[in-house]
C-alpha cells in the first residue's frame, strides 16, 4: 500500500490536502492520472511520514474534542509524573 499526499490548487492558493492509501498495483496509474491535472501536485510519502500525518490529525481532533468539553486531556504534570 502506498501513501500519496495531494495538494489541490485553485489559482495560487492551496485549497485542500488529501492523504490517500492506494494499492501498490494501482499506485503508478493514480500518480500518472493525478499528475496530469495542472491544479494537482502529488507526491509519494514514506510509510513513516504517512503514519506521522495520521497521528498528527488524530491529535488535532483530540484537541478539538477537549475544547468542546467532550473529553478531558491528561495534564502535563501527570504525564511527566508517569515518566
């Protein structure tokens, strides 16, 4: 499974970023297809970078839930005490 990160452009502003998991057998076709659009910049990510982006997104979602009062995050003091 390959991880592809896409930047979709309209004019000079970045509109959307997408992270796609694509089967290896279809990756070359998808990269060629996406690269044919002038408003798309596509690059293949390493598995480690793709995992980092997924974890970063999950962390950001946790912050939003904490701000909404739906979950309570661990304090920095409690975290350090566990170390």
